[in-house]
């Protein structure tokens, strides 16, 4: 038995537009309101819905994402995520897309025996993908 490579590979624009960031703020705030209204939180690791009041996911044990309760907090989260694009963490590899120089391919991950990688780049891409912020920014 050996370790397996575990990671995320995404494609997104070389530079995020103001329009994309504004759209991401709108969509993320709508999702935050929905998540808070239903009294549930979504685990960012395994995407299970967990009731409010839980600190950790019942399935995988990961700490749960705190959905912002105000528009200002949600906007700040989107601004921070957008400011980190293109990510330059130590566990990230990226290159321009040879078929489309306007786009970048970004990978983040690590060798793993089963646990999710600890790297900042991996966690960043995971949050981008599971909060819907990435999709709204044109990162998929
Ligand atoms: Zn989980």
C-alpha cells in the first residue's frame, strides 16, 4: 500500500473581472441566506449538510464552514478569495492553458494515505469549489 495523490485541478481566468467579482458577491450572499435560513451548514470536505450547532462534520470530522450572516461579511469573504487568485501557495502548481492564453490551469494537492491534504492551496481550492464562489468567479 502506498500514498495516493489527492488534489483539485481547476481552470479559471488569468485575471478576474470586476463583473465576475460582483456576480460572485451576489450569488454567494444568496447562498448564505439560503443556508442560514434552512438552519443547516454544508461540510466543505464531504459536502454533507449538517445541522446548526454542530462544530464538526458528523461524517468526516472536519470543522464546518461558517456561512456569513451579513452581506458585508459575505462580500469580504468573496474579496479575500478573489484577491488570492491566482494562488501562490507552496502546494500549488499552475500554468497558462496552452489552448487559451486567457485561462490558467491550477492544481493543489499532496500525497495522502486517506486524510485530506493540509496545504493552504488545497484548502483554498476546496473552499472556492464548495462555497460556489469559484463557479461564480468563472473558476471551475
Ligand atoms: Zn464532512
